[in-house]
C-alpha cells in the first residue's frame, strides 16, 4: 500500500505524472497494431472487452505482385460503366503504408461494383490475422464501400478465435490511389469486441503454410427436420480447408433462428484427392 506524504504534495504529483507517462509510452511501444478501449468511449453501455485494430490494406490490381484479380465481367460492363465488375482479393495488411512493413494479416474475400450511379462496392471478406494474440483469428465484414467517400464504415458481422461472437465496425480511409494502375492503399481502423481465451484451436505455423488453400464461405444451412424445418442459419467466414478444425461465424438466421449468432466448427471427415469429394 502506498503511503501518504502530505508534506510533499508536489513530489507525489510529479511521481504520479511520471508513472502515467511511462505507462503510456510502454503501451504505445507494445501495441502498434492494437489497443484496448473502454466500451463507453464508443457509446456502448454493456461491459465487454473492446479492441481497436489499426493497419493498412494494400489492393494491388496491376503489376508484378497482384493481390486482387477480376472474378467476372458482366456483358454490360465497360470502362465508362463498370457496374457488375467483381474481384477476389488476398490483400496484405501491414503496420504502415509501406507494403514492405510488418505483415499483420490478409484481407481475403470478394468485392463487386454494385451501383450504376457511383463507385460503390459490395464488400464480403475476412480479416485473417497472423500477428500476436490475434494469430489465427478472423473478423468477417459485409458492407457497402463508396470508395470515393472520405470515410467509409462497414459492419463487422462475426469472427473466430478471440473474435468469436464479434460485432463492431471497420472504418476505411483511402491513403493513396493510383488512377492509372488502380492500385490502392487504404487505412483501416477496426473496432470490435473480443473474448479472452488461452486455448485456441489454431496452429500458427500450419495456418501460415496453408494460407493459399483458404476459402471464403458465404452460405445458408437450410433445415428440413422437425421443429427446425424451414428455418435457416447464415454463415460467412474463412475456411482454411486443410486445418484440423475450422471455425466460422454464424451471422444470422430465419425462422426459429431469427437474430442468431454463434459459431460453426468444421472438421473434414473424408476427402478424396482424385475426385475432390
């Protein structure tokens, strides 16, 4: 227990200020990628652990090391009207705007131009993290991205690992955009709740090795049995298919599963390399 020294108030105040500065500097140095927030700072009343993640997203569509490729082109898509154009991405997430800086994860998923009147994308993707305590965990995002707006906000609709049952939002700000190449660097601030867990079902070396065999899963479980007949569960998440256990967020449902939130764990029972079944 600290002792009170009323005869030296200035010394006590100085000590408290010094300790506060040391704590602040230590937090800044050790958490360049993430930090904890008070839920009340974002207007949340229910006590929960809230994380703030900050990183840069690199979408490279032209050049030697392309990270996003065109998935489809509608018959009506032209240079003047790219409506319907879609791409699949495996974009690196780094600690700074320099693509060569420390990698903290990948943005894996699909984006499509979904407006005929403005450059607005439908974004359906996962932030797949490889850094620190978030290694092997994912956040799922589904939202609208009007790319030429100064700030775009998209909802975090689920997650896995330390982000199981996640909810929150992702703020995107364009850092640089090359009109000739179409390449972009986007700054992201992501605010999400998270859980404390020590026993994650992930192996860092395995996940990194098998990153190229990862699927974006967007589907519904449509049930026909008993009281669940006619009800559905919606899933959107990342599936590293050769991992022993894959966790994907349940983001909603219908029928008896209205307002559903949860997790779907996948384990491969059999897989035929010849047929793919």
